[in-house]
């Protein structure tokens, strides 16, 4: 990681804390992962040689930068999906400052539609950090677009156990899917 990228990540951490402390409206909050979670994501990308990464829930791009930095190191790239126009603007500006734009594809779209049209086995790692109630409906497509042996990484899986229970049950019950469900954030 370059000094400039680390400085940007530190700035975004402070922005996220300040912003989320003063905004009660969920659509205006960043709800970024922690630095520890970002470091874990980077390790997972490198260890799994995940050159094709899908992130659902871009927010201001903080987690995307961790993923893209690691993907760049192994010759990969990240596709990230965000529906909020406000957050798309923030992420776009942050990506431009990061030096990682050539390793990031930002889609301003509904994640369900992106999953529906993605090819089978299109991604080596999928990071879910979005609307948890949507995950069970996305499961058939998540399963399909994740390559065999790929990693499914899910934020807030333990901190929001009740919300995640239906999704965790689907993944756990799917005997044809080798489970690599990795919970990150707010252990």
C-alpha cells in the first residue's frame, strides 16, 4: 500500500466516523467497515488469489479501496455495486484520488439485477456489505456467480445475527455449495 493510499484511507475513516456520528438518516451514513476488516479483506483477496472481486455495497468506496489494492497486487480488479447516487459521487471522487481507478468498475445499479446478468463463476470473491434482508433473495445468483471454491465474505454476520439468520440458514443448508462464508466486521 502506498503512503498516499494509506493517507486517503485514514481520511475516509475519520470522515466516516464524523459523518455517521452526525447523521441519523441511514442513506446518508457511510457505515464503513473497520480498518481491521479492511486489512482482513486484503489478506483474503491475496490468499485466495481472487483476481475477480465483486463488492455489493460501495458506500463511499472505503472497503473497495482495500479490495482493489489487494486485487491490483495479484493482477486483479474489483466490480463494485451501489444504488445511492449520493454515495456513487463520493466513491467516484475517492477512487480518482486513490490511483486505483483502472482496477475498479463502479456500477450504479440494483445489485439483484447485476447478479442476475452476471455469468456463472464470474467472481472469485464476493463481499456483501449491503441490505441484509435482500441476501436470501440473492442467494441463487450469488451461488451461481461465485466460482467453485470461491469466497463469500459477509459484513455484519455476527453483529446482526437475527437479520442474517435466514441467509446463513440458506447457505448452511445448501449441501451442493462448499461453504466459505467468512463473517467480517463487528465480531
